[in-house]
C-alpha cells in the first residue's frame, strides 16, 4: 500500500474547519472526562515543545474545569527508560508517547489499550485510512501525534559566506551531497575556520540507514518482522562514512558529541556544520537556532535510487495504557488533540503535520512561514508513491542500540565496515527473534 496521495492532507482548499463539538458517553458538552478526574500525560520533547503542549492543554482545561492534567516530559532517551520503569512498576500513565521503534514491544506485552474498541469516542472521520496509524492486524494501539519525514537543512548564511553553491535539494545525488560537504569543509579551512565541516549525517541512526536501504530495494525490517538489510548494503553504508571522514565530507571521529535531542544543542546550532539531517516537524526550532537561514531539502539519492527511500513518517504515537487508571479521560483528551482546530493551532506542527484533513485546512493559513514549509514538505511527498510506513517489530530497540554502538566502533577505526555489517546482521537477527 502506498501513502503517496495528495488527499492525505487536503491542503489548499480554503476551508475554515471548526473545532468538533458534541457529547460523548463521558458526559460533558464538547466531550469530556469525568468531572474532578486527573489525567496523567507523559511525552518526550524539549522545553519549547512543552510550552506549546501546555498551550494546547490549557484550551482543554478551560472547557473542562473539573479535570486536572498532570504532565511530564523529558528528552527521548531518558523518557524511554522512565516509561519502561513506570509500566514495569504498575504506575501506568493514562496517555503517553510511544516511539515507532518501541511500540511493538508494549503491544506484545499487552500493555496498551486497543483503540479500535473506542472509536465511539476517538473520532477518525477526517483521518484518511491510508495514514500510518499503529495498526496490528485488526487492532489499533497508537494514533500519530503528527506526520513528518526526514530532511536535510542547509544553513544558507554559511554557503553564501564560503561561496559554495547548493545543489538542487529535490534531485541531488549522494555524490552531490558529499561534493557539497567537502567544498564547505575546504572553504572553511582555507579561511582558517577549522572547526566547521560541511555535513553531519548520523550513520548511527536507523532513520538514515532505513532510507539508504530502501533506496536499494531493501527494508530495515521486513513485513514478517525480520531484519531486511543485506550485508553488502551495510558494508557500503559504513564504507561511505569511513571514506567521507578521510575526505572531509564528515567531521572527524569524536568531533561532534551528543548533547541532547533538542535543536538548540545540535551541531548546526553550535556552528560545527553547515548542514544536517532533521525531522521536518522541527524545522522552526532549528531555524530559530541559526536565526532563520535554513533551506529544507529532501534526502539525497532519491531520484537515482532503485525505489524511493523517504516515507511519510510518524514523529511519535499517542497511546493509552491498558491498565491506565483514567482511560475515559485519556480517550476524551486524545480525541480533542486529534480533532480540535484551536488546539492544533496552539501546539503547531511541533510533533508533525496533524492527521486530520479538517484540522490541517483549519490551521494552515494561521501558521508561521517555517511551519507552513514543514506542512508543504509533507504535502509534496504525499503526491508521490512511497513505501508503506509500518510500526517497527518488537526487538527494534535493541537493533537501534546495536547500530549506534557498532557505528562508534567504525567511526574510531576499531572495526572495519565488513565486520561491522556482519555484527549488525547477527545482532539484529538475534534481537528480532526474541
């Protein structure tokens, strides 16, 4: 099944969709949790996302004065650990973020509520059925918090300073990417800006690897839950990283240290690189971090590939605990977040493009330029025939960890690309069998 349909977003229709109203089985007009109830809601993100999320939730609080919403957030890594600890201890949140590479593990443990049993509360009338909801057979365990994709942003202030031409961001090849990056690195060193490199491409991230594999006709994960990357493609992946560190297309090993997941801590914001891969829903935050000089491009190699590597992705899912103490409140709040136009305008596309076509129509004209670009980027991708987006199988958290640890060994020259490929195939195969 393809997700390449313009109708997914329904932009440009000029409609002013109103916030959905009505009553549901939880009682209060407009839909409500029980009066006096408390909803515990946790997610990952930075302080800016928290601010926007609270702005959205304040609208719900105003309409439901008897409801208390307790919120918690952290960066993605600590969040995953915290959520696992809470579920294991029986301290189950009512509404929580789930990552695409982790939701299957919670589903397999029976830890999440089947939302298909509650579609009388969660209204999906304006959500196209081909969107990548977290469906497992005839069950539904996650609603996308937004749609996004991977993209490359280039700081045009730096390309102008160093007089380096930017390739066509819709059609550029991998060779174009590396030629551009090497040119930036060389121009910076020629001017004694020795701490600036062209591009930061994280070879340790499965999102980037998955695009590379799909371009070669492979999948990171097969439809039956296995590992789909061939040894030869993995050798090519890591050999490319070794070559580009030698040629200046990538920063040297250890030059960039992880400092959290936020845009403000990124190599781009620190002025260490002129370009990097980002999730498109964070374009505004990244642009703000460099004072608004970023150009958004597609992933390289798409027009030269065997098939498309990019996908309409899910930034994160919203799920409800199977043993959550306030499922009724969580269901009502989730419906509000899916369908309320004002709520989505308050939060903006910080988690991606809303999944409701009515909501997208209702908020688009009021968005700022960067957020409109994020939405337009996804809209353009939906015109194309892309590979279906599926929730990753159980065991993928271990695969993600293996890619990261093996890449570090390659980066510091302790493991050759061939051996790295063999190690990942073994580790991934074992992880996905469990």
